[in-house]
C-alpha cells in the first residue's frame, strides 16, 4: 500500500511530466537558440579578429609599396585593400597614404581617385572629413572651384567645421568672392580655440579681407559677486 509520501512524489512527477509535455519543445528551442547565438557571437568575434589581422598585414604591404615608389604596385595593393577590407580603418588610412604618395609623385589623378574613395566610403567620419578637405585643396589648385566646394558639402564632425570653413574661404577668395570668403574666415576664426596655431593663420587671412580679428572676440560679461549674508 502506497504511503502518503509516495503519493505526493507521484503527483509531483505527474505534474513535471505534464509541464514538460506542454513546454518541453519550447524550452528546447530556447536553449538551442541561446547556445546558437553564443556560438555565432564567438565565431563573429574570431572572424573580426582574423579580418583585422589580415587588414593590418595588407596595410603594411601598402606602406612598403608607397616607400618603394612603384606606382603600379601601389595601385594593385590598394585595389586589393578596397576589395577585401573596405570597411576597416586600415583601408581608410591606406587610401589617405596612397593619395599623399601619388600626389607627391605628380600623379594628381591617382591621388584624387584615392581621396574620392575615402570620402565616399570611409566608415569613420573623421577620415571622411580629412579626405574631403584634401580633395578640395587639390581641386582648388586645379581651379576646379565648384567641384572643390561640392566636396565640402554635408555634415562633418564638429572639430572639422572650422577647417571646412577656412577651406571654403580660400576657394571663394580664389574666385574673387571677397564677401563670401570673409564670412567663412569669420566662422573658421570663431570656431578655432584661442590657443590654436592655425587660428593665427586665419587671422592673416581675415586681415587680408579687411577684418580685424579683435572685433570678433566674444564679449565677456562679468557678473559681480554677491557677498554672502548680504
């Protein structure tokens, strides 16, 4: 004859069986999904580490190619970098390095192509802004003023805004648009910190368009201190 404890154990066992029959499949799938997500995450991390290592190795090859001065080799390695690791910081850095190397060698078209690629494809907005500024400078030298201004359209990180304004001022000055240049130089001067060496260069440009930078200094209002217990 079954004891009271035996009956309770049997009842608990029956309840457990019922619960598993009802929710067992769902629980199994949840466990499998969690385990699968964990495995996928680890796999993704491993892939990213492997990809970063490969991109770094290829960037080293880009550096060596620029040092060698072999233009065809530079183009070949850069193409490989863009095809395989376009979304990495290494590719953006490589594009800027290649552009500078080609420009120094007089290959202006190649330099613009590399800068244009970084400007359009860079994931990091800082690298993108640098590429746009450099490309605008090269187009300014070539007197392609409208195209240079076009490169400076759009939003850039806050710290680059004064540099963009200064570059726009240079372009307007080259076009003989003194008022527009003055407005951009004002923006540049105001946006740069008081201790910035670059700000002194902008001051020279402001003087050239008839603006005394001292007149742009913000007025500081000093509020008298109120004595305690007054």
